[in-house]
C-alpha cells in the first residue's frame, strides 16, 4: 500500500519547461504515521524478512526445544563417544563428554536467548526511564547522568564485567539472573544517553507545546507525546543490543566467569570445546555458528529498522 | 580553541577519579579479605597479616586507602603485587606488548576499513557494495573468541602461515594473527562509517563544484570526498585505540600474548587486588587521554569547532 499523499504524475524535465515542478503532495489526505510508514518499507526489504524469519525460528527453538531434537542433551553421554564424528541420529557428532552436540545446541538456545532478552528489558527499563527524565527535565539528573555516562564510557565493557564478576555476590550466585544484572549494570548508561538525546530533540516540538496548551500535564506530555516520538532510536539500539548481549554472555561464559557450567548455553559449549579444538574442531564450530547466526539475525533486524526509522539515513 | 581545550581538560578529571574510585571500591572495599585469600587454607601468623595489611593500606579507612592509592599512582610508586614482584616492572614488560598489538590492529582496520568503505560508497547499490555490507554484519556477529580459534587453527596450525601462539618474545611479525583478530571487529565499523561518510560527502555542494570545475575523478575522490570523509573515521580510530588496549583480554588469552589483558585476567581470577586496580587505572588513563586527543583532533579537523571563540 502506498501513502495516500503521493499523487502519480509526470514532471517535465527542467530544460523543456520554465515551470518548476509543482506540489507533489495531496496535502489534505491523512499522512501515514511513522510506524505504518516504516512497516510498509520494512515489508519490502529482503534483510528484514530473512532476519525476522530467523528470529521467529530461534524463539521457537528456545520455547520448544523438544520439537527440534529427540536426543536428550545430557543423558546417554558415553565417554566412548568422546569427540566422536557424526553418526546416525547424532548429526553433528559428540562433545568431549560424549554428549550429542546438536541436542546441546538446541537446548542451549533458551539460556543464551533469555540472557539477551532479559538484559535488554532491564536496560530498557533503567535506560529509558532515567534518560527520558534527564532529557525532559534536565537539571541535576541530566548532569549526573552525563558524568556517569562518561565514567562508564572510559571503562571497557569486558573489563568492567570481569571485575564485577569477582564481587562476592556475583561469585556466589552464578546464574542467568546474575549475568543479566551484570550486563544491565554496564549497558544502561548508553541506552540512557540515546534516550536523553532523542527526548531533547522532541521536547520543544510544536505538538508538545500544543498538548501543554490544551491542559495536558507536564508528565503526561512526556509519556503521551514526547516518548512515543523519541522511541525510534531506542528500539534500534535495543535490537542491536540484543545481539551484543548474547555475545557478551558467551564471552563471559567462555572466560569462565559467566553462566555456571551446569546451565547449557552456547558460550559454555564453546568454552568446553576448546580442549577438543585440535582433535575435532567442528565441536567448537557448530555452537559458534548457532551463536553467530542468532547475533547476525538481530544485527540485521536492527540495521533494517535503523534504515526505515532514522530519517537521516532515509534520504540515502 | 584554547577555551575548548581547557573545558575538555577539566572534564577529564572527574571521569578519571570516578572510574578509578569505582574500580578500587569494587576490588578492595567489599566483604572478603584479600590477605586471607592469599594464604588459602594455611593460617599465617598475625604479625604477617598485619604487615601485609599495612603494606596495602588495608588497615586504614576506605577513603584514606583510596587517597593513598592515588598518591602512589601519581608518584608512580606502584608497590608490589602479592608475589612481591614490583608492579611497575610488570607494567613496563606487558604494556609495550599490548600497545604494539593495539597499534597493529588499528593499522589493519584503518587501511582495510577505509579502502573497502570508500569503494563501497563510490559504488552504492552495486554488487560490491551490498556484498561488503552483508560481510561487515557477519564480521560483527562472529564473536572474537570464535574468530580467534578459527584463525588460529586454520591459518596457524593447518596452513602454517603464521605462528598460532605468540609466547614470550612478541614482535610485529608474531603478533600479526592476534592483531587481525582484534582489528576485525572494528574493521567492520570503520568500513560502515567510511561508507556512510563518503555517501554524505558525495552529494555535497563542494564535491559538485569540484566536478563542475572539471577536476579529474581521481582528484575529486581523493581530495574532496576522501579527505572530508576522514573526520568521523579518524575520531573513531582514536577512541578505538583505548578500547583495543582494554578489550584485548580474549585475544591475548587465545594467542598467549604476554600483554595487559592476559595479566589482568589472571590477576582478577587470583584476586590480586593491587595488580588489578593499577592495571585498570592505567588503562582508564590511556582511554581517557585517547578520547581527549580525539576531541582535540576533531576540533582541529573541523573548522566549525576550530574557530569557535
């Protein structure tokens, strides 16, 4: 469906007529909203269709792993099969412990994906709330947030994560939630910065002034008029962050400070496969492919979203 | 310009103190006795414990500890780590290695990122452009440790083109493989940044003027498009130098590079507080100074900031 505002017509080339092209918009027709417009553009993009399909599939695997594999991931592990090549019913071979690689990847999806999704939700709650308040009201919250952002900016994420994992609380309660908490602590300032910038851009727009003049309270205007119009860059960052956080979890698990080994996750699988790298490299490669494909899907989705939501890149 | 530099210099101070305070607090001031951890199951004499606590200022209140730590840091009296090795000597050994690795990675990502980005931007929408764009996403999506292992096994072991591990004597040649792994992630960003910047400049008025004057394509591309597109790229590269030095933990671990990241990781796992805080503080200082240099460079490159009164 095309926008109602576009009228099909032909404009004569400049050198044939002295008249410049006149208005090409039917101004009285209702314009399509940002989101409808974005959806129409997205639907036509191959990258969006591929990445959205992949993400749906990954979510299905995470929710219902039993549909995709019959082999139990941890039962029937025989050391005789250690680092074994693929056989009937075990398409990707066996881990060092003699467990089915394919089944472990399928069952590990849930942990990896939940860390990503939960971290993004936490980061969104913290980052958007504080960023919006700082951008809208300014004042000391804004100043504090800017300085806090500077501090976190000077600390590489992996470095910060490594130090935090050594705190007693994190060492003693290893699990999905501690990793989520850790990632959220390190990543929210960036989200807050982006939100703050977007809110500052919108807060003085005419429609906000109009809403205030019509009697909408200051906070009401923030929630109903400013935020919905400032949310586009936040959504793009959240999508990209999802991929980044899944990699971060895998990296931490790989270093041995992330998820406990009792939880099946791709990072743990890759970490364990290190010892088999010279004998059967593929044990490491398969979970790495699962991880990379998942991250790639989210990054591609984020990229496609940015193309349609960011007016600056839209002109190109 | 002078006022801008002064303002930026003043902003560095709270960032440095805030970051070191945060790290110092996390490493030292929380429950759990680092001295007790040092001895494991054995119970040392109380006099030994007291001496060690005094040596690391652990018998003082937290703020005094932090102040003394800062004094030691500024006077470059870094003390000894838990194995009684002078930390300054360790730093002198490991820092050049990581600096070399980071610079090599930076050169790789700059040369290839700018070249690919420029060609992709000039041929927007063509096959080369779309291939490079998708490939850059793939490079971003593959985690460093996976890339490290794959290149180590394929290039280092199976093909034998480069040393799979670095070991004690690191130089530019042996560091090539870890440098590629370290630089690849940022390579994708440099590429996309260059491409976007080239696209923006290609439609600018001064490029149209240059074309209209009848300048050769080569001159338009090299002088008018590329040089102006370098402003955001150079600033990214500058900021990335600090990130590369602090983010080399995984790469240095895989390739056994005797650098800062490797040492830091071991120190964190062993609970060697003094080593951790010193290394992190120095890294933060490097990053803060790198960011400051980038901002100054940006001001110098962009006349709109340069002439600000």
